[in-house]
C-alpha cells in the first residue's frame, strides 16, 4: 500500500501492470491528438494563403506572419471541429442503419452549424429516420 501511495498507482499496476498499459495508450492518444491539431493548424494557414493568393493578393502582401498564423489556426481548428462532428454524426446515423451513405452526405452538405446549443436542439428533435 505504501508503494501504491508513493507511486500514485493502484495495486493493479504492481500486480498486473495494467496502469502502465493504460498510461501508454493515453500518451499515444494525446500524441495523435496533438499531431492532428498541429496538422490542421498548418493546413488552415496553407488554405488561407492559397485563397488570398488567388483572390486578395494585396491583403496577403500586407498581412503580418503572426496574423496569418492566427487566422490560419482558426480555419484549421474549425475544420477539425467540423470533421469530428461529421464522424460523430456518421456513427449515430450511418453506422446505426438509420441513414444510407448517400443520405448522410446530403445531410452533411446542408449542415452549416456545429455549435453546442444547435447540436443539443438537433439531437433532441431527431426521429428514427434521421435529423429534422
């Protein structure tokens, strides 16, 4: 018990090594999440540059690097949030058999909001055939 208290681990760690395995998987998940966030931030910045190069080169010319990075991160994180929303919705509708893949694609094309109050209302008003 003293070893458990000293190490901050449950007895399972010393008997079976389970906590160690759990900690390793949590570290891997954290590393993947950090990588995804970093990737989406860089993607957002690249998208911002591409759009400004094509449609507003003068704005790009006067935009400071920090401003560009901040705006790009905002775009990338919004993309990440929406992608995670799509994954959750796909599990709820397609994987459960309540929608076909085509119906789901049509539904996603028409979704333009992904804030929490909207989701709460949408989930509350779902029927078995899909969202209303």
